[in-house]
C-alpha cells in the first residue's frame, strides 16, 4: 500500500520508536469481525449454531473475529439479522456509550448503522433510539440495517445536526458522535480513504467535528453521557477537537474511558492547551491490537437544571376504522398485537417509539417500527415486521435449516411446498425469523423482498 508521504512524516514524528511497528502493520492482514445481535439471539445460543470459527473480541461481549476464508455476509444468518459485520475496533465505541433499556439515545452521525444497531441491542427494544445521517443515500442504508437487525424502537432521520438540536434541546440521556473524519485509521481497510487524505482535509474535518459537537451539547440532558469517536490518528481531530470543545463548555468533564490490553491513552503533548483529563481518552492502534485505528472520548455533562422546554410530541394516527385490516391481520397471524401510537407515511403503517417528539418538518426515513402497507381492503405485513418477530409471537411458522435446499430456494424468491392452514406464515432459518410467506393450496408464496433475493447461487 502506498501511504501519503506527508502522512508518514507526521506519524514518524508522533510515534517515534513505535513508528516501525506501525508501518509494518500495513503489510499484515486486516482483522475481520462480526457482532452477534442480541435482539435475535443471545450470544451463547448463536455460538452453538455458528458455522464459522470465531474468537472473542476482548473489549465487547457481542464481538468476534472470523477467518479470512469465512463469508458470514453471504450466509442466511446475515439475512436474518443474527449478525452484523463490523470492524473490531469500532465495536469499542458502542460499549463506551453503554445505553440502558428505557433511555433516550441519539446516534448523530449514524450510517451505515454498525454502532446504531450495537446501541439498539443493548437497549433491548426499550426506550427511544434516534439514528441520524445527513447524507440521504447513506441514511437509506442506515435504515435498511436497522430493519435487518429487527430494531423496533428506532427513528431514522436525515437532518443536519443543528436542525435536530433545535428540535431536541436537553432531550437525550446518551449521545454518540461518531464524527466524519479524515479516515487515517481505515487506510489498511479502505484504500479510498488513503487517496482522499491531505493536511487540508484534516483541518476541515476538525472544524466540522467541533460544529457537530456543539449541536450534540445542546441535545444532552444534564448528567448525560456524550461519547465522541473517530477512525483517525490525527491529534487535530482527536485530542485537539475534544480540548477545543471542553474549553468552550466547562459544564462537560472528560471521564475515564475503560481501556483493555493494547489500548493506548490520549496524548496531552500532542495538542496545544490540552483539556484536563485528555489522558483518560482512548487510542486504538493497528500495531497494538487486532483491529484498525480508532479514538474515543467519554464526556459527562454536569448535573443541574436546564431552562424549561416546551416539547411537542409526535401525534399518533388513531382512526381505528382505517386500521381495521391491520387488526384483522394481527388477529389472524400474530399471538400478540403490536399496539401503541401509530403513524402513517402515505400507505405505510408504523408504530412510533414511546416518547418520540413531533416529526413535523423533519426529514424522516423511518419513523419507527414498520408494520406494513395498508392496501385496498387488505393489509400486507412488512419485511421489517417479520425480522423483528420471534416464533412465539406468530400463529404459524415454517423453520428451515440454514444449509437446506429449501432455504436457498426461499432466498432466491421461489415458492415452497407447505402444509397446514392458509394465510401468512413466518419463515425462519434454524428458528430465527427471516421473512414472510403466504400459504394457499399447499404452496407457500414467497414474500422475501425482490431487492434482497439471492441470484447466481
């Protein structure tokens, strides 16, 4: 790999005696990781059926390394949302946020969704998770990953941070700012990031990161936790950004971020006017651990009272007559009827997470749990609903072995033979939901989404 010479000169000056080991790491094979999704299966249960050779990632209980020869992204378990392919160092960030069930949580720069779905798993479907991505195409990918992992309590927005700050002042218990950065820590994994690097790009990123943190500060409750992370080595974007932010915001204090073997600490000597506690932040280096480069800082907002804020909550859609086809479907197909505050996006029916504020004049990609489509005189359940259900929540299901010809046929969109009552049936892979089928006359009509179907296998 041809690394930029100015980058190498900078790293040599910073790392000194560690520089040779750092450069040598770029000739090593990159680490490959996956995270088990506890919304679908406890880790212990997944390990009993895992078709790959896995070893634990030390800093996160849900994380595992897999081998170069494995292809977990091409396995039915991936389609079913049992796993998320994620770079191992990046997994440390979700563990630092450490959200609890029932809290209000914001992932401010969330695409493609690795950290969002990590947070969702730890929230266990309870509370409110807002995942935001300013770039429209990336926001769509984020929404697709939220769907695939069966997340019920997330709203996906497509806004700039300052627009959200005006809507959600002092609202969240925890906020993650996984900031856009120069990507130095991903050079081994992503050569495109290497090609785009320049000292000017580093400076631009540092200024943008500070602006994003300003918005995040407004949205955090007193006593709340803010986690800042990047995938770059640049002190300007790491210790420098955090120190500039701390100088502007004395109500924030840097907390000790839990370190594991091989982790390094932030360097006060790498930035001017380093904030108190900068040595409690974390640096992850590819020559010290089995993973790529990352930086993370944990900040706590001081306890205290904020000025009272008038909040406008999202309005539900409660025309029960218009929802009669949905309730008929739920009575026939489900053992438990999802209920709460409904909302309609066109003919798409969603269930709003509890406590969500008004969606008016916000660009929203996914306003909650997608239940399905209200069509003329019938309701068609969504793929998102299938992926979020467990077997005991449906009346009829068809479980297929992962390696069976029937599972492959289902993923290709083919019809299957199916005995039993007619109507909607949850299709499972080894007991875990993967999609819908509809049975009539001994045949299961395939409702696996056309855009996800496997071809050429």
